[in-house]
């Protein structure tokens, strides 16, 4: 049996606002934690990996919102 009449559609990921909201909440918690750590006397070197994670999360949130708006 041939499937010549089947039209293939590109598969788009299912992105929900709940997923974006949950990631934004985690991002907010991380931001507050980093801020509190700096206020507590932590040095940049102590928090560098967390700052990089903050950048990654912000990028991911932005990308997800753009994808969601284009679907």
C-alpha cells in the first residue's frame, strides 16, 4: 500500500503558556537568588555559572515566546 496521497506537514513543538510561565518563574527565582548572593558579599567568580544560566534562561524564554506567537 502506497502513501502517495499523504501530505506531510512539518512537526511543530507544542509550546504552552504554562511552560513559558514555569520557566519564567524559575528564572525569577534564580535572579533573586543571584541578587541576594551579591548583596551577601559573593564575588562574580562565585556566581558566574549562575549568571550564564540566567542568560540562557532569558534567551530560551524569548525564543519560546517568539515561537508561540508564530504558531
